């Protein structure tokens, strides 16, 4: 591993990395992306095209992107390939967004790369402002920084997750050898479109000429858009349920055993340390994507590498236990589709008599839709809010939740730490009770930080 990507804690390096994050936060945030690629293209051009330094597997979709990305990277790592991965948003610290061999990039490395690219970012900002355009946004800058870090490492392959949409997302300056599409549903409607077809059309923009396209099972209107994109680019399209599929899955301690028919092979009883049918489907998509990348979809994967890679896969914040006695779980479900998958996984994999959901959302989310899905678990709700200027207020959200499930199932605690203590006190009265934190990735990250600080798993 290159110098600067691992080592003991260095307070000076941590401060330097925090300064990078502060500089990023000074730019327009991720909630207001610019629909353009020219700005990012200009930045990487000035840097010598670091986005072309390694082949790319590019992922988009509404749910499952991060879990699928992490599985792909883990399998490739088991093959001995050095991987770089860009994912968003982060849970606790922004260095989680840029992963080298599955680990957050070292503080020293991100600070060093930032210092090298900062003068070129200033050039692009000045050019944009001279043309009457906004300077590089947070996510455009983050994307450029990630490409620079991957080229510096260097990595053998980049697993690249879009920030929002696809067609005009800044990651789309890269040409993915494989385009991976996870399930598409309604989310970010104000930015991506009000229908599944419109959203799918935007996401299909990552499909590049003569590439391999691997897709999860999709709603008919989404699939039609992917088929159209594949035809226009003369790309091959492999869809879950036809070209590959989950053959069988059985719950097991710490996750499940999964059997998958891939594009080129059949793989039985793979250990997947993640819960739920949706994660088995993500695994099938990941396997097909790696088959497409390594052998064009015509060569079966190494059984040993696949088993090792999948068994080592992690997906922080996805139905993860962060506390015991009482049990506290977190899940990053932040739209109705994700909440539905969460409830199914909870019902299958855990055996609690009673559940309370510590719930908070960002203001642009379908809070009522998420609540309706979570309510199927029979849970009560303690409504709170994440520490974000985009958060819906706890008071307003409580009214939404009460309207969906009835006021008798709702409590209000504006501060997350108060909400967690209320929930843990209730759950601690009976070992058959548990706490679930859901509704926002930001909220989940804050809960994980609190649990770690207070030693809830100790």
C-alpha cells in the first residue's frame, strides 16, 4: 500500500483533512447540484485527466447503490486488484466518501491531494465566474478530488457511485466500462423528474457507447428507458431475472446464504453478512457487474475470490447493530422503497416483540410515505430531527407521523440524543424490545457517532 494511505492517528493530518472539508463546505451544497459536466471536465483536463487513470465501474439507481458498490469493490479486492471507490453521502466523516481498498482514505493523503489540485480548482472557478456561471459545487469538487486521489494511490479499478441522477452528475465525466443500475423508484423528484420513467431517463445517462449495462429488476417504465439507452449506445444490457438471478437465499447468523446464477457461472451457498432479500439482489447485481468487468460476462468468477470477497463485504449504516442491551439498529432507508425493504428484512432476520423507531427526515423527503411503510412493523415512533439545515423540524414531522399512524404511537424529542435515551429506556424494560433509527442517512450517521462515543457495543 502506498505511503500515506494507512498508519497511526496523526493529529496534524486530521486537522489538515478537516480543513479540506471546511473548504468543501464553503461551496454550494449537494442539495443544489448544477446540471452540467463542463465544469468538472475542465478541472480534470487541467489535472491531466486523472479520471482516465483506471477503468471505471459506474453505478446509479435509487436504492442499493452503496451496498452494491461495496460488494463489487470487495470482490475485486479478493482478486488482488486495488480498488478506489467514491460514495456519498458519508455517515460520520467525509473521508468515508473516498475509499482505497475498502478503507476511508488517510487524512494525510486527502490533504496532500487537495493541496495539489487547489490551484487548478481556483482557475476553473475564475473561468466559470468570468462566464457568469457559479463556481464548482461541493460535489463537483469532491468528484475531482476523488479522481486525483485514485490516480495518486494508484488504483487498478474505480467503483464510482453517482451523487444524484446520472446524465449531468459530475461523476459522468468518466466513461464506465460497466454501467450498473440498481432499483429505480421515486426520489429527488424536484431534481430528477416526477415519474419513474423521467428519473430512469436521467439515470440511464451514465450508459456509454459499447459498454456493458447490468441492471437490477426494474419497473416496466424504467426498464424501457434502460433498453432505449442500451440501443442508442450499442451496449449490451443484462437484467436481473433474465440474464442473472438469485436462485435461493436462507437467513443465517449474521446475514444469509445466497445462491446466484450469474452471467457466466452459478455460485452456491455464498456467505453474505448483510440482511434482507434486497441485499441478496444487490449481491446478484454485484456478481454480474464483476463478471461483465473481468471477462465481458463470458467467464465465470473464481469461486474462492467470490466467496472471500462477498464474505468480507460490509455496508455501514444498513441494518447495522450499534447497541446491545438494549438492541439499537440503524438503517439508512430514506424513501418509501427503502423503508419497505427494511421492514421485510427486519421481519425475516430479527425476532423482536416490540419496536420503536427514532425517526427524522430531510425536508425534501416523502416522510408520510416512509412512515406508512415503517408502520407495517407495528412500531411506535419517537420523532426527532438531524442536525442539518435541510432537516424537517421535529414538530412538523411529528404532525405528519401522527396523521399516518395515530397520535398514540408518537412521541416528540427534538434532540437526537434525547430521542435515543427515551427509546433505550423503553427498550431496556424488556429484552424482547428493540430500537431502530431510520429516515435519514444524516440521522443514522449522528446516531452511530453517539453510540460509538458512549460505548453501546462495549
